[in-house]
C-alpha cells in the first residue's frame, strides 16, 4: 500500500517514537501481513513497555494469526493495568465464550464490574449471560444498567429479548414499547421482536401492525 512507504520513512526518521511503530503495524495488519505487523508492535513495546493498548493491539494481531494462547496472555497483561479499556475485556470474554470457558468469562465480567460499575459493564455481563441462556441473570444485569442509563433503548430491547426467551411475552412487550419510545436507530428490528411477543399473546392484529411497521422502517 502507498501509505506503508510514508510510515516506514517516519519510523526511519524517528525510530524512538513507539506510536510510529504502532501506526506502521496497523498499516501492515490492514494488508493482512500479520507477522510483519507483530514485529512492529514488538518494536513499539520495547519503547513503551507499560502501554496497555499495545498489548491489546498485539493480542488482536495474535488472534488474527491464530495464536490464541499468545493473544490470551497479552489480553491478561492489558487487563492487569488500571488503564485498561472496555474493548480488551470483550476480546477475552469472546475468546472464553468460543472455548466454552464460562466460569472464566463470568469472573472476567465480575472483575470489570468491580473496577467500574457502570451501565456499560452491567450491559456487557448481560450480553454474555444471554449468550449462555441465563436470562434471569441477564435481566438482573440489564435492570442495573437501566437504573444508571434509563434513556438507552438498547438495554430495554435486550431485556425484552431476555423476557421473550423466558416465555414472559407481556413483560417483553412493555420493554420493546419503551425501547421504541426512545427513538432507536433500528426500530424495524424492535418491531419484529414485539410482533413475536404479540404472537405469543395471541394478539394477531397487533402482531400484523408491528410487522407492517417493521417493513415501513426497514
């Protein structure tokens, strides 16, 4: 790629700038040249060994290269830093999820909540619990998230999904209706979900109305 030439020239002129090595690594990764990108991230880490984002970046590169063990080690090193952001938890949780390591994923969710009890962290745990069909736990987490961020429609939509998966269609309708009242970005999806809830309740006219609305909003 044309940009690679400029990044390499920048690195040549300022070899002690870790960020330039990271930028070159990003460029190489975009070309699918993962091994070369890892070399540049390693160069960046030599210059700034306490930067947690670099471990996240290298972990992501290792994932792309199929080196899951090395990726996990880097994500854990990043999480050990108090400067760790949300994305690295999700990387590692998704890895554990794909490997069926449920207890480790839940422990990671709890660590994130302990460090930063926020609507985002509660929602993140709810996402994982829902994926593992613990809908009771997911609803509890989403209720906590809603208490902090009551105007976020996504939490109501997701809690509606958890209610519907548990056979609680009336409660699902209430949450989908609340989500729709908050001007969601993707209302057609919520109309379709509410239509399914109305179908469970035997309210065919409302089901048909929502299916029509879903088509209108698509």
